[in-house]
């Protein structure tokens, strides 16, 4: 690949937008040529518009770029979006209609029947929806591909090898989610100090619905939801990055513990075969220590793109239980969208 | 009641020991006349032996008391024990053999077939085991009554009205437990900073086993375990006091949401009828706000003796789900033992 | 005192406003008859308008009160205000002009030459300014009395006995301030997680200026600033309540260590003599343990109205050093204003 | 340099020991050939002996190494030590007597008159003490070089350019120190939760004494302490890594603000000239944002070897004030010792 694709970031000043900029700084296939945001930062140069909240400095290339409004056209060939849900639908839709491929981390279009809710290791064949989508929505080559909610990505990635090999019929997931998932300023420090919050608006519903679509089957008529039941209870805890989930699963057939672990450990998929730049060598890492995974120690595994699973054990009520962890703003957001775009490039859908 | 019973505290310098001292400072039925500990503090006066870790000061009466070894005899009529598990068995056993009633918060004897694992609101009839126990173990009036593990008390108290009214057949509990549950020094600050620990040694097993005994039926042959399945996954979070649990339940019959909530709200039992000093007016408080219970806001409800339940909803996999919270060193430890003792007094088993 | 004074709270939904309501719930001299706020809550009943962020429940009396706009008239005889600085000046000024005594925790009027910046234990004679103020500002009995910034109250209270007995010529204070000082939502959790913030806007200037006024002398021409130099560096730390300050002082004469400690310990003043309801028995508590004061252990001393001082030692650069702590929303805000009002009642300025 | 020096780590299983192993993994001049520890880990392989507490995994090379006792001989040419103070004196002394150069992070020998207390950017000429030390202590080539306490390194590095250019006569430092400074398990989570601890044993004394030696002059008779007064107040805060200090300085002559900042910004020294591997390009980074430095955002500047200074301002009591930050286990411990060793290599004292 000789020429880099020119990309624009919608929501560039937010937590996920900053991750996009950080992760794309030296990307071999993409270079950022436009930044846009929905807030008061429009018209300012990025270093004035954005309080950088990640470690280190704003990448040099971004400092002097002017922040535009999230409206087409932008000087780029491809859009990454992490706009807030309420304005994402109008803005992303407008870019798609104007002919831009939109790789979105927002929730706005995820459950639309003709929009792929993509995890490259799990359901790349869902990209078949793009034909329908283009036919229906736009005559100019634009389209929308979304990635799931940060917790759902982790859960669906953990379930994928189990569902594929054994069939999953029931899932009970209890999450302990990091602060960065709420954006900035997000959760007030007084709210979470010496505390846990048992509520994240809309999160339980997203996990319960998106999982069925992701693990569903692509049919000519659309995605057929996976025939399983999913229960989610979500909590916010005082952790900066890294979502943890305690998961129980019910399987369609009897499976041995080692067989189950092996399904996790041996799991690789198309992104690994294609050698996509952001694809981790091991999408799922299984740890045997009794006290892992832990957010602080494991969130950066595989450059934040691997999920880590531990405490795999038989369960008294369902069949098995385990604890899963992933970096919520990398594998769970910006990194997810970038991997989606890398897959689109590698499969010829972006050039 | 004119004369107070004279009580001794085993494990007086620990976190739960300090709670015993705090809660008994002005108790109408008990006065502390002996303090014992297993550590280097023996022979010192309490204010030298103990670094007080609760808010406020060491109660004046305790300051000058000399810390004894946890061996009989002690100058008291009744023992409260919060000794570490490894030495509790020998020490508590010795006190019972020497004729002392031992009200224990330790795990040593909880699962012994002839030892009541008591929550006064839930299974006071289990005190019937004391006849067997006395017959078998000691001829002098000593016996052992235990309270459950801190997380189990909360869970069993939440399940009790459901099990009584509807029958509970399956329970899936995921805990987020406070630091004080690990004692002092307990969890290292570096271990929990920006982190969650998905492992508390022995905790999942305790919850899964103790719950069946507590909710079991007293028969002349002993306790018949409740016919239900319990699954527990336990986590340590950066909260000082207050254990939280996300719970799903499967019920033996179809129950409406309001009927379920009403079972919680209307629940009172023998301690409330008897007006026991430490019994909260409402053992279970149900909150309707979407983001409650929270450890910091709800742990002190009912002076730390009520549990708070919220987010009661139908569940996709089991029948219902909810979030429960209780103060782990009050209702979950020292307060539990004191309420046990109050019940023994009120039912004539201590005088 | 037979009849309670009817009081209104401006800024009732904020952190300090909630403290006013909590502290006044059973106050012998005041009863709340009006609640006002500057935000979207106007016209709602308080329980709908306010997310209660203190432990426990909204006091029953307040739940059904309707939140008014912070404009005169309100149905009360006296105003407590904790409005944000930007709107306090207009609102409090309007109430004073309309004849209401305004007891303010806001910064708006603190440095006005004719407004007392009052700590009852320190400078009650500054109330002499009220004559000037009434003459100048209003013909109807209204006036404004302010309390200092939360950190300044602690510092000035600690310095008062030293300045009175020995003369203080230099003060170097470095604060570690609690999250509640920033109100709600205040500091973002992501900003303070695993972090310290070395900046609180305007705080260093307030401490450096207000201290000179508080410790200054009342003259017929106004307050003559105390002849000392004050240096403040302010930091936000991950503590919910309780401001800590590391303080060095330079004294006008040679003083022994015990003499210095005795000045702290023996300090009482007019509020203690008058037996004001909120006056702590010991305004300053000195602790001898090497690791005290600590926010979590000492902030509630004297019901949050005592400050706690520890680590009193000679200093290599100035003369002495110590660490001071106080509850920033009680002694540092709502409790301070209430004590001011109690002094006004006791000295006949409110009836 | 063709051959790497073979080094042994004393205290290899501790927090600083782990940093040594992490930082030396791919070091161009040193390779670890021996690991020793004072605890129960002796005789085990490192991966069994050590619970790795840094992000990522134990470096592969270290996993299978057997942990030895901290006694000579060890299979290496050079010793890095981070032993606890109480055993460091005997152990390090024995290694020096046995002919090993000992580069120590321990406090045991820091204040010995013939032992350099070295910061390569500040006082490399203090290495002149090695002649005396060798003459006095050992005939075989062994010697001891120490680095200062973690807080002192930061302070002395910040003061060095000021003292060199303007003369510093007084220093008032108030620290907010990270948890990792106390090692593992170190501070109990219950002790620091929602809290600040105003006491770190021995820390204030170390800062006040070590600073005078570091900034002192090397004379043939030894180090002449710097003619300045230093005051330190030390606090532990809930931060994992990164010590912060609020500093005021009194200077020997009048200096302008820009001149002062320029002294920080332009500061480079021998390690930068020699291009030592661990030497940061900028030993001191000055930030102009009002809210920097912050531990989480700035501790990794210069790979943890730069200190960051902000909020440089005139002071009311001394002359100037600023806030300084450094990574306490890199620049403040393991990285400091490694830089010391690199200087010894570059100046021919290790080959």
C-alpha cells in the first residue's frame, strides 16, 4: 500500500476522538486530514480547542489543524465518528449520503437492519449488508459501518468461539465499567468516590440487544438474531480504563473445561489471517492466575486490542463462568473502529 | 432488664473487633468486661495495643482495659468472637467447652452440622440445633452460634422473603465488595488503586454453601439444605464499607413485579416483633431511583442493619434481577453477631 | 428563645445548600421556610429539583417545599446564601436592599470594605462594620455578613491564637483540598483518578487576601489588614470531605513549642462563652499522634466545627510548622454561616 | 561498547527491584545475571518468587533465574541494590568489601561522609569521594555509590540550576507522595481510601539532610554542606506513581521570573553531554498551563527521567514558588541508580 487514505474524525475533542488521534498518529494506512467536533471548538485550532486527557502530548500533526463542524464535505476520503448519540444520527447520515464511508463508534445506527454492527474477528460476513444499505440509502458510494458498545464488544468477542463451537443459549453478564466509558467530564468525582454506581443509562439494553445482532447470521433478508438469551447488569467503578465483566454462559451441549478454555485460547479469525495492522496476535488471552484479569494490569494486553479472560470455571446455575476484561476506549471504541476500517481496506471495500 | 450481661470480645483489635466495641458502647443489654486478641497486643492496654481505625475515638471504657489471650477463662458471661479463621476453631471451641456461649463471626464452625448459622430475621428456628450441640459437645452450658459471611448475610436476607413466599430455585450473585471486608491491613493500596480484583479467597464457596444452610429447614436430624442452586462471582472494589451484589433469581412459580417488590418491602420477622435493640425497623429497604443502592449513600441505612435493594426488574435469563447492598462490618459482621445475641437473650437462651 | 427565626436558603440544591438543610433540620433558633436556587429547579418541589448527595435522606420538611428564584421577597426573615460567585453579587445585594439580613457563604462581597468577613471565634468585633454598611447601602435593616473561603477559615482559625498571643508575621500554607469544595458535579472523576491537581482557580489569591482582612483590626475607618505576609499553594486531592493544610508560621517573638501548643489547645472565644448552638467546645483540637490529622478520621471532630492540628514542630526556615484539617462544607461553609447567624442572634443583631 | 556489564539486583522482588528488571531488559550496557532478595523467595525461580506488579509481564529473561541471598559473591560485576534500609547496610557493605561496585538506592550509606550521594546532572564531581572511600574501606576495587531519596532527587534536581546561577538560601517543600514509594504491600488501602496521610516516617529528615549534601561542594576533606535551610512536610496521597512537591525558594540575589524559568528550561549537564542512555534530553520540563504538572499526565515525561515543573510564580513570603513532579520509582529510584551506573561507565570508573 503506497498511499495513505485521508481520514476525518468526528467528535475529535472527546475521549474517544483523542484515542483516534493517538492510535492513528503513525498508522500505515490512514492519515488524519480533518478534525470535526460538535461543540464550541469549531473554528479553533485543535490544541486550543482540546484539553488533551491522555498521557503524553497532543501529536504534533494535530496541533495546528482547525476544528470543523461535523458536516459534509470534509477534506478526507473516510470518516471515523465518535459523536454523541444525539447528534450522530443526523451528522453520520449526512456524510453517508454525501458519499463518505462512515466508520462509526456511535450508537445511532447500530441496530438499523441494514447497518453492519461489526467485530472483524466475529462477523465479517455481516458486511454483506452494505449492498442493501447502498442500494437503499445512497447512490454515491457512502455507507455506515458501526462497532458495538464498549462492553458488548468484549462480551461478543468472548462468546464468539463458544457460540461457534458449542452454541451459546444463555448469557448472564455483570459489568464493572471504567470511568472513561462515560466520556469527559462524565462521572463526577463526588459521585464515584468511595462508591459504586449500579446504573449506566441504556447500557444494559445495548448489551442485551447488540449481542444478538453481532452473533446473528447474515441472511439475504438481513441479520437473523442469535437464538440466545442475554441478561446484563451494569455498574460504574472507580477505574480509569478497562471494563470488567463477570460472565456465566449456558451452552447447547456438554463441554469439558479444557475444551472450553481451548476454544478461547485457539481463537483467531480473519483479521489475524489478513495480518491487519491493529489486529492482536491473540484476540483472547486466557490467564490461569486466580486473581486475573485486572483492569490496571491487563487492559493494555495486545496494545489494548486483546481481551483477557480468567477464572474460567464450571458454574452451579448456568454451565460455565469466567471474568473478561478489555480496554474500553481501544478495543471497545477507537481501536474497534480502526480495525473495522482496516478490514474494509483489506477486503477492497474502501478503495 | 436490670443487669447487663458481661461480655468478652475475641479479636478485639481487628476491624470487626473495633466495630463490636463501637456498637456495644452504650448497649442496653451488654457491657464489655474483657478484650482478647491473638496478636502481639496481649498484655498491653487496649489504647496501646490497638490502632483505632473507625471515625472518632476509642470509647473511653475500653482504653485502659488490658488485652488478654483468647483462651478461657475470661471475666465475662458471653463471648463475641471475630478471630481469624485459622485460630478461631481452637479458641472458640475451648470457650464453648469451658461453658461460655460463643457468638461468633468467624468462619470456623459455620458449616458444622450442629452449629446454627443464624440470621434472626431468617432462620431463628435453627437455634433448635443448640440442644443437639450441647448434648454432643459440652456438659456445662457452653455452645457456639455463628453468623454468616458478610456477603452471604445480605444475600440470604434478600432471598428469605422470596423463598418463603414464592420458592427460590436458582440464584446468580455477582458481588462488588468493600475493602474493610479484608480486615486491616488487608488489601494493599497499590493492588486496588485504579483497579478491581476479581478474586476473594474462599468467598464464592462460602456464599454458595452457607446460603443453602441458612435457607434450609430445621429438622430433628439437623438442617436440610434448601433445594436451590447458587452461583457466586466475587470482586473487590475500591470502596471502604458496603458490599454490593448484582443478583438474579429463578422462582418456583410465576410472580408479578409488584408482588415481588412487596415481598421485600413488607418483610419483617421475629426481631422486629420482639423489638430487639439492634433490629432495624425495615430489614429490607427498596429504592425506586434508577441509580440506587450505592455503597456510600445507603450503607448506613437502619444504622447499618438494613439492607437496601434497588433496580428490581424482570430478567431475560432467570426470572428477576436486582441490586442489593449492606454494611459489611455492621449487618455483615459485628452487628449481625450482636443481633444474634439479642435474640438469644430475648428467647431465654442466655440467662 | 421561644419563636424560631424563619430563614431562606439561596443555592439550596447545591452541595453547601444541602448542608444548610441538613444542619438546620432540628436547629433550635432557625427554621427553613423558603428554598431558592439559580438553576433549572425553580418551580419544582425540592425532592424533584434536588439530587440529594449527602448520606441519608432529604429531611422530610424540605421535600415538598417549592424552589423559588433567588430574588426578593422570600417568605423568611433571614437569608443564608451559597450561590455561585457569578450571580451572588446581584442576588444577595438585592436581598440586602430589600431589608433582609444576608448571611453569605459566597465570595462576592467578602472583600468589600464595609462587609464583615466573620469567624465568630476570631473577629466578632468586625461586626462593627454593619453600622457603616447599613448607613451606606440600605435604609431598611438589610445587610450582608460573609464567611471566608473554606480553606481560609481553617487557616485563620489556626492562626488566630498565635497572632493574638505572639504576633504572626509570615505564613506559608500548602493545601490539599477535598472534592466537595468544588461543588457538584465539580471535579471530573477522570481528572482526579490516580492524580493530584495543583490548581484551584482563585483559591490561592483568596487565602492570601482574606486572611489579612480576617486577622485585621477593626477601626472606625474600616478593617486594617493584618501586618503579615501570606503565601498559599493549593491542590485538589481525591478526598470527599476535609481540607488539609501544611502550614509554616513566622512569629514576632521567640516562643517555646509547649507554649505554642498551649495557645492552640486553650483557645476558646466568644461563641464558646455564649454557648452558641453550633460552637464546638474546642475550636482547635491538637493531636499528638505522628500521623494525624487525617481527613477521613478527623473531619467530623466537634460535629465538623472543630479544626484539628497535628505535627506541631519547629521549622528550619520559618519558626514552626504544623498540619491543620477542617470539614470544608461544615466549618468551612454551611456551619460557618450558621455560626455567624447564631452570633448575630446572640448579640441582638437579628431580632 | 561491545560487551555488556553483568549486573546483580539486590531486592529484586520489591517494587524498585521490579523497576530495575523492567528498565534493564534491553539496556545497551548492562545485562542482569543475578537476582537476590532478602525474603522468603530465596532459592525459588523468579517467576515463582515474585508477584509482578508492573503493567505487562515479567521479562522473559528473568522468569527462570533463581533468587539468591543478598550476600557476596554473586555471578556479576556490579550490584544494583534496593534492599530495605535495615538490612542494606550489612549486605551492601559486604559486597563492597568483596570488591563489587555497589550502586545503591537504599538509605543506609547515603549520609556516610565518604559515600557519594549522586545525581549525575547535579554533582558528578562528588565521585571524587570514591578515592577516599576505597582507601578507607576496601583494597579490592569495591565501593558504594548511592542515589538520594525519591523526593530529594526531584527537589535537588529542581534546585540545582537555581543554586548554581543565583544561590538558594532557603527552601520550603511540601510533598504529596505516591503509594509506590512505600513499596508493596506498603500503605493499606483502608488507610488511604478517601484520605491523605500527613506522615511518612523519616522522609522529612531525609529531604532536609540529603539536599544539603547533594548541593554541597566537594572538597578534599569531603563534602561541604550547602549553606541553605531546607524545610520539608511530607504527605501520602492516593496516587500510584509520581511524587508532587509544592516548593518555595529564597534566592541569594534578585532574579526575574523569566530568568528563573530560563534557568530551569536551559538546564542540561554532563549526562546530556555524554549522551548517557537513560539521560533525558531535558532534565527539567517547564509547563505553562495553570494546572500542570499532574502525576498521571506528567510522570512518564522523558521516559520517567525528566522532572516537570509548573506554576512558577513570585511568592509573598519567600522569593518564588513552583510545583515539581517526578516519577518516584524511575527518576526517584531505579532509573536514578541506572543513570549513576551509566555515568560510572562513561567516566571509566566501572571498567
